[in-house]
C-alpha cells in the first residue's frame, strides 16, 4: 500500500469533508452575538450544509472544552488546523474577518439592546439559580456582558474576546455603524423569518425552510419589564447602532 493510499484511508472523513466543501465554494463567518438567535441560525446552517461543514457544528462542540466556541484569538492562531468547513461560527468580534488568512463573507444578527440584555440576564439567572438582581448589581457583569455589547462586537479593532473589549465610546460606535455596510449580511432578530429569506436570496441557501418559531424570541416574562429602566443607561450606543440597522434594513428590504 502506498503512503498516499494509507493516508487517505486513515483520513477518510477529512477527505470526504474537504471534497464536500469544494462543491460549495462560499465561506461564511457568523459573528454570533449572544441572545440574538445565533444558535438557531447555526443549527439551520447545519441543516443546509451538514453539521460537519459548520465549525463548530454539534459534532465539534461535543469535543470542545465545556462545549464552548473557541475564542477569536484561538481561531486565528489555530486556523490552519481547523476541520474543513463552509461556515465558521464564533463569539468573536467582527474585525476577525479582516485578519483570517482566507476570505469569508460576514454575517451577524442584531437585536433590540434592552431585549437582548433582558434575555441574557434571564439566561444567567436560570443557569446559575441566582436572582437577576445579583447580575444587575454586579458592575463587572454589566460592564462585560451588557454595556453596549453589540457596539463593541462590531466596532472593536483587532481581534479579541468580545467580553474583553474596552468600553464603547463614540469612535467605536462610528466604526460599528461603518461595519453595517462592510458586512455582507446584517439580520434583525425581531424580523428573523424575513431576515432568513433575505439571507437565502443573498447566499443561494434555503435556511428559511428550517425556521422554528419556538427557538426564536422566546417570551421572557412580563415581570422583567420593570428592569428596563435599569438597563437602558448601559445600552445607549447600542440603541443608536440598532436603530441605524433597522432603518437601513427597512430602506433596503421594506
């Protein structure tokens, strides 16, 4: 048996996946902002491409530490050793796309910043068993997980974990708004079905067939509405960014 034949047999799955990626040449980077239906989008893309051609898909997440996405710096460092894929997903800053050694079309979803924050805090409370007030009173939590988070993801320079990006200022907001035009697709969580149809038109996919209403915009409970005044001061730049995105979405797509 030749060395080449032996290598192919030992790496049969890798070869199969690599051939599959070549059949569809697009590379898509999903900048997954937590609590914007990014997990639903990832699973829909898995159904479109197959779970092995989305990194990390479900098979990969089982092998990653605690089932958590690799960081942006880790993706950049380990890029050459990543499995073959058409779609790369991560809790990363949008600037990562400018630094990767391959060209990706960039995608993200934005969500009303107060609703995203409520959903996030509710998730933290549910998973830890701690009351919401613990997180609202935690300055570090609010600074890293809530404060103008979407602006920091889109407006950060260089590559970093979104939770470690410096506080947003007006210059960062200006960069974030500029990236609304630079990215290949900006969807709105509140208009998820319409966004997925537009995604299909732009990328030649059929992910809108896989929209599941129970996975998108789950009801967070009216009892959380009393927290809105406490959250709004943390998301003033996110509010400007989001409303700019909504206006552009409406102008282009109606």
